[in-house]
């Protein structure tokens, strides 16, 4: 059995008639970074607040093997061994950065311990600055230093990079993730950014409307989505009706497809990723017309309309223009998901 730092089951939080969190299981294996990924309003922050003990609902929450919610006595937030980092790092405005980080520490070495933690986040030189003298990225790193300093077993991060500009975001993110890994801390990171979740997490938990759709590695969420929502929300996908006829084969408007051999026979939806579609020039394939061509720097995303109106997408490195006639083929094995939404 995996050693779980966090094992939360059946979390429910209702606001009036609406369940913001509706039976969610959230687990974090020790030493890993787990992304809780879903669109705005799906219940991510509410889930974090339940885990932190800032809010209460139904279900059980175990942290480090201790039942902190849903047991005989709920454990208060400060005794859960959990650290929190919000969208905007909240530092005490009247204390310098070093004092902020030392705040939760005890003993004669607290100031030195705080400075070591700042060093781990690449901001050792900022200990004497006041919070308002820091940039947004520096504030986030200082906030994480303060959170990590008392050595929590789990940190909960709520969209911590959301307010940072793109070029800076990646740098701050790398520094923060490295500090989390170097201190051996486990993390549950909330994000609505699927690219970010895929890039940084060991596991991705996909959430929508208070429910968990999938909990798997980034590769599995992308390659083997369990349902329509996950297939469309994580990565680009065009979903096409497909009849799975035998193990590994399906009929579709794009001809015969090789599908995941686990797909059951019957009506399914094939998940066509841009890399599943190739423009072919040997006369084979299906005729279509380029209806959009978006230059994206390293590549070009082409939207192609087939004769029957089906739209597919592919990555092309050549200068295809809108209106160009092309032929396309499906390549590789494609995933399928059930037709009905869960
Ligand atoms: P996310 O963090 O994924 O954007 P939230 O957890 O903040 O989503 O919110 C989930 C849903 O619960 C939203 O529809 C939100 O409007 C609702 N909600 C959150 N907090 C409250 C509250 N205190 N009272 C009523 N509704 C709330
Ligand atoms: Mg939120």
C-alpha cells in the first residue's frame, strides 16, 4: 500500500442546496506533488479549506495517519501539520522577510534557520527587506519559505503562481517546487491550468462540479482519460463517435481506428489529440480543407474541416494556409471514452 500523507475520502461541503464539493476523494502519496486541477468554481479552494480545517463538511480526512476530520474530535488547523500558501503570499506587513519566515520557529537558531530557508528559495539576500519592498514572485517565495520553515508534512498551495507574469512564473515555480522537494515535503497544489498541472505534478486529480473525475499520473490523464470532461479539459481533443467492434479496433467517420485495447465493444467517443492526426501527401487519407491556421512559435495548429463537416486538429510545421486542400489520416492508437457524461 502506498504511504499517504493525505487520505481524504467522501468530502462533501454544501452551501444551501448546492454541493461545492460532492463526494471527493483526495490522496497525496508521501513525497509527491499532486495537482488538484479543475475549472474555476469547481470546488478546489473549498476542498483545500476542508483539508486545512478552515471549513467543515462530511467525509474523513487523515493526515500522517491521524484522523483530523470525521473522527471523534476534529483536530484544529494549527495542529494538523499542514502549511498553506495562497494566490497572493500573505506576509505580515510590519515584519521584515526574515522575521516573517522565523515567525513560526522556536529556539536560538530561528533567525538562522529562516535565512537558510530563504536561501533554499533563492532569496537569501532579502531577509532584511519589508514585504512591500518585494516583487510578486519574491513575495510568493517568501510566503513558501515561511510555510516550509516549521517543516509541515503537507503543504497546500492555492493557485500560487496565478498572479505572476508568464516568464517569471516558470522561474518562481521551479524554485518553489525545488524547495518543496529538497525539504521532503508533500504538496497538494490547486490549479485551473492544465498545462501547469501536467508539467509539474507527479499525479493529477481532475475535478469538475465538486466531483473527482480522474486521479492518475499526468501521462495517464492525457493518454487514457476516463471520460469526456477529462479528455476535453486536459489537453486539446476532438471527440468523434466510434463503434468499437473488436479489441483494439473501431469504426468511425475517419475510417477504421486503432483504439486502446481496454476499450469495451460498443459506442464510444474517440479522443483525437492534435498529434493523432497527420497531414498525408501520398494520396491516402481523407480529404479536408484548412479552416484555421494558428502560428504558435515552435509549431502551427491547423484546424481542418473534412467533407462531412467533422473538424480535426493537427500540429503542422509547414506554412499551411486557410483554404488549402489537404488529406489527413489518424495515426497511432487513440483513447476512447464513454459517450455519456458521468
Ligand atoms: P474553485 O476554487 O475551484 O474556483 P471554490 O471552491 O472557491 O471553487 O467554489 C466552489 C463553489 O462553491 C462555487 O460555486 C462557489 O461560488 C461556491 N462557494 C464557495 N464558497 C462559498 C460560500 N462561502 N458560500 C456560498 N457559496 C460558496
Ligand atoms: Mg479557488
